[in-house]
């Protein structure tokens, strides 16, 4: 009897062991297709095109590998119909030609709200009404030429974003002749608009770039954070000659610089960055300002403001506001190239080895 009982125990143990093996086998069979499906989710789509007088490049991961090119081009067309200064009947052009505008498209109000916020935070260093001074100094269609102080002082009377008033329905100018130009914020905002479009279509991993302004969400096809380069601030440098590399953790990024967009008169460099307070080009050692923020619209506006205020004030502003990070490249008092990275930027910063 005891022998039979022992045999039954042994058989039971063997049976349980076999059941466990079968269960593990079935689990493995069930999990394998899920793993294969995960691989197909990383289907990579790359789109390129033209917009806002520059180019765009969009990379996203989509299991269905859907092509959103036509939809994105249409979206950017509507966006430009709101905020472009080159389209004669855009909403922005109509405001510049008149005194007020009732909003018809959804893009004008958000850019006004962010512009006012950055204008106030930076003490006017970022100011979308500075466009006429940029043109006056020769960075518009007229080409390079120095201007006399009388013209500058006259136009300065029309510079100041506090001359723009708006609510949820319309915008108006308090002084005739004020001219709005969102070139220092519109590309960043356009990047966000495209990013929102992708997210609304179920895309959670993407990198959108328009004219060097970017927004990244999720990870790339390798499961890593999207990485982008910061160019060396050299007048004749190649576009692939990188100073540093940044990993973007669900953030927007913009870079502004003076090292290429300038002209010389009698050995004097005239920068395209105009100080709205003085009406004259900035003169300091800051060569390039890269800003990383929650969205690209804020990064774009803040990068412009950093180039206006210079290195020391840029560092102080970032430490005061704390909702964006900065990477600055500048010349020190001896003319040597240096850099500054804010604390929140450092973990995501690397440098090319060659």
C-alpha cells in the first residue's frame, strides 16, 4: 500500500512538472507575436518639404506607416495664412495694413499670448514690433546699409509690444504705424502645431524640425531619446560641423545666433539682432543661444531674447524663470570661445569625439 502511495505521489509530481512545462511553452507562444507586433510599431516615416521660406523635416514612428505629408502641407498653408508677413492677405498682413483684426483662424491668439508673456519676462528684449528696425538696418529686402540716428529714433516711437491690445476675439494697435512681425516665434509655434497634429493622430514618437527649430516626443526607432546637434558658431562652418549634441526629453528646442547673419561696414560688424530698447544692433560676445523648453514656441522666443541681452543677463534670466534650459556659446574677454550649460541641460548634453 505504501509503495503504491509513493508511486502516486511521484506520478503527481511528474504530472505537475509536465503541466508547468506546457504552460510555459504556451506563454512563450503567446508572447512572441506581441513582441513581433512591437517591432512593427517602430515603422519609421520621414517627410521633407518647404514652408516659411525654409525647409522642414519630420520623422515619426507609426505601425501603419501612414503618410501625413499632404495633411501637414495643408495645415502649414493655413498656419501661414494667419501669421506670414509675406502673404499680402494673411491675418497678420491685414493687421499691419490696418488698425485692428478680428480673428478668423486659431493661430493668431496663442502667439500673441506667448509674445506678451516673453516680452514682459525679458523686459522687452523679445518684441515682435521691432521688425521695422530690422528692415531699417538692412536685413530686409533693401539689403545692407547703415542708417542715420534720426530715422532710428523716429521708428523707435513705434516699437513696443505694449502698443498691442487683444482679447479672445480680436487684436488692435494703440498707435497707427505699429508693425508686427512674428519671425522670431512663428517657426517654433509652427513646429508645435505640426507636433500636435501628429499626437492627435495617435503618433507618440516623433521629431519635427522647421528651419532648425524642433520639438521631440517619445523616442526614436532605437528606443532612445531623440538627439539633435548644435552647430559650431563659425562664419564659414559646415552645417554638419557640431559643437555639441542634445537629447530632447519631450521638449522643444530653438537656437539663435549672430555669427552668420551680419554684414560689415568699414570693418564694423552689423548684427541682425536688434535691441528693441536702443534700436541698434547688439554688441556683445554671445555667439549662439540654444533654449530647451516645454514647447518650441517658447524656446524660439526665448532664444531670440537671449541673443539680445547677452551672456550674463541670459544666465540670470534662466536662473530666475527656471522653466527653460540654456546652452550658450560665447567669446570671453580674451576672445576665446567658451560655453555655459544650465544645470537642467547638463544630463542631456554630450560632445562629438572628433
